[in-house]
C-alpha cells in the first residue's frame, strides 16, 4: 500500500469542530448580491452551466476573492454563468461544503486543503492556484511578554485546533525546545483555540496573553495595544509561504474545465489589478467585507494588515510540503502522501495567455 495519511483521533476532533461551531449557519453565510454580479447583455453560459459556486473567508488573506467579487472580475470572465458566493469561518466547514457540492471552487488555507485531500485518499480536491502569502503574526501583550522567551508559560490563542496558524505555532513551540500536547494545548505554553471573531475581546479581557493569527485579526490586536513580537514570514526562505490557495472539487474540474479556467482568469486578472491599484484594491476588499459581514475595517486595522500580505498566483508548493511536515512534527498527522494534490495545468494555460511566467508544483502535481 502506498504511503498515505493515517488519521489520528486529533483529526476526528478537527473534523467535528466546525459542526459544533457553525451548525446554526450551515455551510457559511451566503454573500449578498451586488451590482458587479449582473450578467452583461448578450453574454453566453460557459459549457451551458447556469452557476458556479465559489467559497471564501472574510479575511484579508482571501482578498483576491473579496476584490474579484466586489469588482466583478470573476463574473466578467464567466459570461452568463452566474457566480454565486458563500463565506466561511473555518477551513473544515469549507471542505465539507466542497465535498457535498455546496460549493465548486474555494479560497482556503493550506492545512485544511492538506487534510481534505489526505482524508479522502486523494479523491476530493485539487489545488489549482495560489492566492496569498504572509499576513500571519504573533501579537502579544507587551506588559506580560517582552521577548520570545517570555512566551513560555503564557496563554496564546490560535484560530482552531489543526488550522494553518495552529500548526505553525505548534511547530514554532517545538523549535524552541518546549513541550505542548497538540490536542489539549497544555504544556510549556497554553495554546488556546479561539475563533478569530472573539480573539480581540479575549485579549482585552486578559484571558489570553497573545495570539498567533492571520490578518486582519493581528492588526485588530495591535489596535488594542498589542505588540507584534514575530512576523511568521521571517521564518520562511525569501519571507514567502502559502497562506491561501484555490481549490476545486475533482469532479467539477473534470466536468467543467472551461469554467475553472474562467475563474482562474478572473483570479489572475484580479491579482494584476491589485498590484497596479493597491489603494483601490484595499478599499474594494473592505467594501466587500462590509457587504458580507455588515462591518468594514477601520483604517488603523486595514492599512497595516494590507501591507503584510503578498498576493500571488504561485501556490508556493514547496512551502505547502513544509507545512505538512510541521503538522507531522506537531503530532497531528502521520506523514501524508501529497502526490497529485496540485493540478496547475489550467492556471499555467491562463498565465501563458496573459504573458506571465508559469508556476511549479514542486513534484506534487497530478500525473
């Protein structure tokens, strides 16, 4: 039998978490329609498909999806095939939605993509593009923690057991020579799994001493008086690591490759527009956050958060493999078989047509 993931009891806990926390809202919140989703007169459906269902998080690390939705880049490429959107609070719930065909394509972090792929024996999804790098920080109460060594013995929040930031923090703890039980979070550091929405309140109340979190939560903590003790980018070669990928269900990719290409064209064009119009793009992402959640970010949170994220079509595949190794080192996984997790052929076709360089799958592409 080829080497494959052995799912431990920990992963059963991970899989159960979104059912406990998100049952009231099903697979996430339906993103509200806006004028950018109106189909242009005379447009035609791609492959005769009525709709494509797209999922993403209300995080700035998913800004390609936020901006592409807000500015209509996806809908323009899809013609009369209507883009429908759903927002999520956690990666496992988005994977569940993908598996149940509640969405077809999604923006998601590396750890849930790895878990979704390996738990299905490589049959559920493919990673088809990168989207963002960076945007993750360790923010602490400067009155309690003045140096990295002071983290020992403190209560530090991560968004969810086994999520991308949780794995990164557990790996960093191990690198310090400290011991923590991955499942309970107890040990030389108390790892407190806390939803990003409530982490700032937990910080203000003093129930946590800091957090290893993505943007904009990190900048929200800074606005509350927190101090950035460590930017995760500093731990990676060239300061780049995957924080957001684009995934698609394998069945949808097989049945509707032209629709997938259209969404990828929208993503590539969105990233190009973000690079050329950073201030407008930042405002567009914030406007979509308001549409989706009813709240926009204040400037003292939005501006520093935006600066720490790099938007990229490159999935930075070698760093995904490293992040999987971190999960193994943390005791959350046995060594996974990630062969075939990527199918970058559609993306490279789009990039070539746009006159951009092709990207690499680090030997983990579909054969």
